[in-house]
């Protein structure tokens, strides 16, 4: 099968196309013929250093996949060949999403949202599960609460805005002025231009902050929380303020979650969640996808077409 392998840890040019042996599903696993693979910041960050991830003999980045079950291993009852599935299997172990085939535990996948194409579905798993696990599982966002989403037009942010809105929250997003109308169309009730004003000067009485930026943004976010407020940060545990001033502060590392994927699919099929796809490229241009992603100018997601 064709796969994009990391030849050595470094820049985008280290991603090379190779023919490697197709994997076979074992107990409780399915073989998925990949139609599209999502590209995420963790892809280029781990490509650059090799850190954090448990790699196989052929290092292949990528976790977001959408495709068709080709074969099911012994003991699998939830899927059959021909079923359309999507997911983010094995993270933080190697999943090998930038390839024609992926083997994954069957219960780390879910049925693809029927209303979405494979390209759209591949844009969802890692980013949407991050937002879901942060806002729903960790912060338990409730109807009427005020939710502040930093970097609201980004891969995680634009999905977090929609998930918070679907939970009945009043949603505030930070983004550059050119992205305000887009965020309003996704359901944001209020948008702050972080380039023109300090968000803490114009936002207050927030119940939940989702911080995808880290650093001093997390510290500053504490000042906008009301009593009982919750801060959820994504970049890393070091970005959780050492002194949270009595507020709840958590770091979330996304994990495979079939139940979460099913909830996300239901939102998508119900019209409450729509992934934004900024750029679509063929698998062979994975290096170009990383170059674009590392510029930090995309709105939504980058996706590679495989099949």
C-alpha cells in the first residue's frame, strides 16, 4: 500500500511516499480503506521531533481518518466490510493515517456522519473530540452558561463554538476581525478582535474558558471567570496556571472515544455541527499540507484525499 513515511525527524521535506506492507486486523480490530485523512498540528509537531508518540517501524503520522471497513478481525461485532467509519484511533500511539489502509480497534471508530463526505468527516475526529471532551466531559457546559473560546476560528475552536452553542451556551469567541462574520454564522453570540483589544477588558462573568493558546492567555483568562468558573487549556499541563485563584483549571489530552464520536456524528447529521475545510490536497502532497499548516493561517482544517 502507499503511505507517507517520516524519513527522518525534521521539516516537511522528510515526508516521503513509500510502498509498505498492508497491515492485517487482529483480535477486535478492523482494516479500514482510508478515503481521507485529516491534518492536525500534532502531525507536524511530532514529525519535527518524534517526541510524545509511540512509533512503529515505519513512522507514519496522522490520526484523523474516514473510510470504509475492508475486513474485520476475530471478535468484531460492531462493523462489517463495507461500513463507512471515521475516527481517531490509537492516539497517542501511531495510527498511520497518511496511508491507504489503517488497522484500528473497532470500538475506537464510529459510523461516519451520513450527511458528510469523507473529506468533511476526516476533518472532525481529533479536533471535535478535543472540543467535546473539554466542554462536555470536563467543563460540563450547561444551557445559559457563558463560554469563551480562544482561537475560535481554528481547527478546534470553530467546532467548539458549535458544540457549546448546541449545549445551549452563550458563546464568545476571540479571532481576528476578518473572521468575525464566519464565527457569527457558526453561532457565536459575541466576537472579540484580539488584535484590537485585550479580551479581559471587554469580557467578564464567564462560566467556562476553552484556551487553545496557552501561555499568558491562560493566566489572563482567570480574570474573566465568575465564581465557580472553569478553565480548560489544551496546549499542555505547563499551561495550567500554577495558582488558579480558586477556580477549577484542567488540561485535556484528547483520547479515542467512540461514544463521543457518535454524539458528534449526531450533531453533524442534525445540522448543528459543520466542519470547515480550508484546504484539500492529495496524499502525495502531505509535505505541502504541513507547510500550509505550519503557517498558522488556515481557517478550519486541512484534509488529504487518499482513495
